[in-house]
């Protein structure tokens, strides 16, 4: 845990789900959390909660589909706290559907958030990490980035992309920058309202019965961060025990 204390950790998608849970856990372990998401009220509540427990946190309203927003989030962290130690590219969407549904806007949104959002996070932080000669990217993929099934073709493609980008970055990063991919299985963070296909929505309700708590992913993130600087945890897959 001593390798988490006082680290400045930027988290996208921090207003709910895995991002919010990770922010709270890391702050409890002594990290300085800089939270980004689109919903200002939820970010205010998150940082107030961390402050009430004696932690340190700040936030910036951030839409990861906008490169300037992500740059401003990372710059805010660096300007406010003098450094950036970890960037967790967590923001993601999962409006799954059959390809026959032709929900092209959903496809475009997944590409913009799940792929471009990660790339924008890398673009914003990589020059800072190079200058510092240290840094850690944690990119949230999915078990759907290891195997696809009907209704998940485009979502899976975006998560395969996250894994490919992360592995390429790891190989390019050298011995001073760490890169971790975390691939969650079914987790209780579903946004049912985003699922336009009724059959897909019902299927997710079935999966919700076996889904794990987002705390499982928060602990995996903490595990990767707390390793010594010369140890790079490259990939963690976390599934519910009952998930096939």
C-alpha cells in the first residue's frame, strides 16, 4: 500500500461504477485522486465523500470523446499537484445489440468512448510521463476483448482494440512507464437504459444475477499500482466465479 500513498491518480468515468469505486478505494489507501466524468453533481459528491474521510481529491468535468477535455483533466492534475503518477482510462459504454439492428450511432459512440477516449488519455499523459521518467497507464478492457458473442461484436471490437493499443504501448514504453490492462467480466455496473435492443437488455438482466461487485475491479487496480516500480503487471482478467 505504501506504493499507492501520495500518488496522483487520474480516473476517467469516475462518476459511477468501477471508476467511482476505484476512486474511493485508492483515496482510502492514500492516493490523491483526480476524477473526470461528464456529470458534475456526481463528481462533487464523490470528492466531498473523499474529503469527509480525510482524503485528497479534485475533479474536472470531462467528456472523453473530446480530446481537449481529456488534456485539460490531466493538465489540471499536473498543475494542481505537481505531477501525474497514474492514468486510469476507465470510461466506457456498452450499448450492445445485434448487427442487424443497425444501431450505427451506438457503434460510433462505442468507438468514440472506448477507443478514442483511451487514446486521448494516452496522448494527454504520455509526454508528462516521459518528462517525469515515470508513470503508469491502466486501461480498462473487458473479457469481451478476449471472446465475442452475439450482440457484442462492436463492443468486443473496441475492447480488443484497447488490449492491442495497450500492448503496443507497453512495448514502446521502455523501462520507466508501466502499462496494465484490466479485463473485467460481468460486473454490476450495467446501464440498462443504454441498451436499445430488448432481447439484449433481458439477457443482461440474467447476467446481473451472477455479476460481481465493482470493488473486485478496484482491488485489481490497486494491486497493479502498489507493485514496486520495476514490476509491471501487464494484464489482469477478473471474472465472477460463475461466469462461463
